[in-house]
């Protein structure tokens, strides 16, 4: 059996793991909000119409933040439409997804939902069709105590106390020609800078995210980051990165190696930010908010699902409802490894999206909610991947990919909580044909024992969880795991993701 050798040391830390890396994303798109988190007629719904079974799964998933309300949706959104008596809220046509938006769910409802879920909110501001004044009004409505016309309006609408939102996105994907209000990097950067300065006059301690590239294949990638940060470096804290992966032309090997691209993406954005830092002779470091990432079969949407007739824009259509396979889950697990490997620069991330729309959780109206395959690596990594990330040196057989050339078949990261002595090892086997025995040398962790093992694999890599077979795929314990004198040995099946939880020996 082929072998992989991995070494990780408690002395070689990458950086502390921000809990915000385990965020997600709720957009007014398809059935994410309506018939997703919100379905008033459902047997588990609360008094405001939010599904209790979905909330239970969201808590199990381990989501720490949720970015809202978009996404492409936000660039045409009037936040005022979503406050006040529901019966009086306007119905709008959403240009982003060619749908009808009823505004039944808005800022107050979202605040209620995240409070029940125990999640930190991350609000996106419309800088596509709006500007500084509307952003100031939204911040005042959301965060300031009563005593002014706008904050008093929040109290009149049922929330005396401010919502206390710390993280704010200055627009969405403004480099994309598909985006309402799309503009070049310099023009967007100037608007983002003015908006950030204005917001900080109301609340100086905000954490602001400026728009980076929509993906690393954009023709302006790199240049966009540099030009935007040249305008905004002193005004913002993070720059966003977005990426989605799917197999192209049947190239499954390249798809399994998608984290190679994510690694490069993060490295380029960080290097570009540091270039601007050096030019400005600044002591400040800009971090990365990877606030959209996932597997998304976007070609299906482009070829089959796009709604065009303006008189047929439905409410909450079934859009982007990808059914995820074991292979997809292994890729998601490997992308989580990439995020943890960059814990020194990635301070926030959002799996896009949370429910129904390219999501780990699926629902049926009036019926069940269930876990997709990608649910499991996210939930387990969020639970075990705490403390600090340790640099792992990997020596492994390679696989040949059409897109990235020769790529290690195994990737890994180790995490450790110094306060408790607990640790975790996360591994992926990208080979489609061979099991690989991985040996992980754990240096400086002290005496530890295996507490739990989880491997997601299947004889059918295309197996999925569906409405008819909701529990077809689930992780299983990996009985091959052995730990002897600081060396973990474990067999990784083909196309698999594995997590091992370690606890100090008593």
C-alpha cells in the first residue's frame, strides 16, 4: 500500500484559528430564506415562522457567523423594505436572480433567527446602487442607541436594543460585470473608502471587509486587489475572496485537487496586500475574509435554470439546489484544510450557502430537513479544529491532474488547543484508485490518545443524500487508526476525508 509521511510540531504554529472561519451565508436567493430557514406553516416553525428542525441542524453544523442578505442580491436591495409591519412591506423584483422578493424576512427577523441560532451576524451593504448615506442610515438603524429619528424607528419596529453588528461587507463582487453598479477598482475603492470613513464616524470599532476578486480567474485578479487596497488600506480590516469549484469536462482529478488553487489564491491575495502595506510603509496587516466558497455546479444554472421572462419571476424558485456527492464532500473537506493552513491570514470565511441553495442542509416544504454530504466535514472540522493551526510537512505519492499537474495525493493539517492539550488531525486522500497509509509524526504535543475518528468515503464516490435516502452517506469510524509514541498511523481509503480527534492522556 502506498505511504504518506506527515510531520507536525507544536513549535511550528501557523497562527490562531479564528472561529469566524466556520461561517456561512444566507442570501435572498432561491429557497435559502423562504422554504429554507423560514416556513411559517411548517410543524416545527416558531412564532416568527422559522423552522426549528433547520435551526437544530444549523447548530449541529457549528456555524459561527452568517453573512446576510447577499450576495448579488444586496446590490439592488433597499434595506428599508425589510423593516416595519410585514403586511405593509413592498414586493420587489430582484434583478440579481430574476425572482419576486416579498420582504417578509428582513433585518428584525434575521436578528431574531441568529439570536436563536447563537450566531454572529455579518451584514453586507449595498454599494452597487446605493452609497454612503444609505450605509450610514443602515448602521444607525442597526447599531446605535435610541435618541435619533432612525434608531427610534428601530425601537418603534420592536427592537429597543441595538442589534450590535460588528462585521460589515462594503458591497459584493464589485469587480463582476454581472453586478448591479459594477465599476472599476479605483472607482469602487474610492466609494468604499468614503463609506468606511463615514461609518467609522458613527462607530469607530467596526470591522470592515472590502471587495476583493470574485474568483481567481477574473482578468483583473491581483490588479483589482492592489488598486482597491491602494484606495482603502487605512480604512478597512479585511479583503474578501470568493471561489467555487466544480469538475470541468469530466476532469475529476483536478476537481479533487481544488485546494491547490485555493492555496494559491490565498497566497496571491496575501502577497498583494503585503505589497501595498510595504508601499505605504504601514504597520497594519490586511487579513482575508473568504466569505464565499463551496462546490457549485454553476454550469447547470447557466444552461438550465436561468429565469428570463420578466412576467414569470417566481417567489423562492428552486435555484442552485445541487445534490452533493461523496466526491464533493471530500473536496469541501480539503478546502477546509486549506483555510486552516492559512490561519495566519484567513480570519473569516463563509460556506455559501446554508440551506437549499448550494448548501449543506436541504429541506422539503412541509416535510423533512436533512444533511447533505458536505455537512459532515464542515461540522466535524468546526467542532474539532480549534486553538491554533500547526504547519504540516507532507511527503506523499502524487496524482496527475489536467489543471495542476502533479499534485500530492494526501494533504493534511493539524490543530491544537494549548490550554486543554486537545488536538486534531485532518487528512484527505485525492487518489481515486488507491488506499494510502498515512503516518503522522506529532512532535511536542505531549502524551495524547485517540478520542474519535471519522472517515467519509464510499464504494460509490457519486453516492449522495436525497429526500428519498436522507442517510445514504455518513462518516464512519476508522478502525485502522493507531497511535504509538507520538506517531499516528491510519489508512485513508480512495477519495476520502478523515478527521482524528486527540485528547491528552490522564
